[in-house]
């Protein structure tokens, strides 16, 4: 016979209880095929550089922290984008 739990313990798992509330959908401020000038801000788990464009996270393969580069956006997802370094790099 299943054990009965007190009623209030279910509140923790209900939609009315405290918990995760998703943020409203915002369209990405960038689009595929565009080129941007970025600076590496951090390093991702897989060694990719992380940059921000208008507050939107962009993963760039081969970008180092503090390095400035021109990147071309390859793919845009809901929360992040993937980019590659463009041919002409920025000096500095």
C-alpha cells in the first residue's frame, strides 16, 4: 500500500509553489551570416571562447580571453549563437 504524504509536501512540486519560472521569449539581437567585432570574455567548458554581442552569448572556436577578433555568425539558437573567426583579424 502506498504511503500517504502530507498535503503540504505537494505544494513544493506544484506550479503555484516557488521554483523555476522561464524568462519570456526575446528574439536574438543578431542573425546568421553577419560579421561582428568581439572581445573574448571567458572560456567555455570545451575550450571555446565566449563573447557577448548586445548582451547575447556567442561561442567562438579558437578565441582566447582578451583577444579581439572579427567573427561570422554561423548558427543562432534561442539563448546563444555559434561563430567562427573571420579571415581578417582585428589588431590590438
